[in-house]
């Protein structure tokens, strides 16, 4: 079995898109990936390559590229 590769989605509110970031939620690696393109892309990749990747939605509304460091 190969180790899972990690795909991180950096961005602003378009990346975050209604993601559950309440305290105690498993928002980085869990089920709450938001309702935007992150869910769409991770769903396609998970169907095509099951168990190959894990996904992190690191979108934060209001962020700009200078905030991504």
C-alpha cells in the first residue's frame, strides 16, 4: 500500500465556500470540505484514485495571495 499524498487547497472565500470551521469539527481532513470547487475536485479524484490522496481545505475568506505564507 502506498502512502497517501496530500493536496492542499489554498485560497480565499471561493476556496472556503461554506466550510464548517466550528470548534471541534474535523474541517481540515474530514467531511466538511465546503460546498465549492474543493468538494468537486476532491470528489472526482477520490472516485478515480480511491485511497491515494488526502485533502486539506485551507481557504480563509478575505485572504489574498500575500496572506498565504
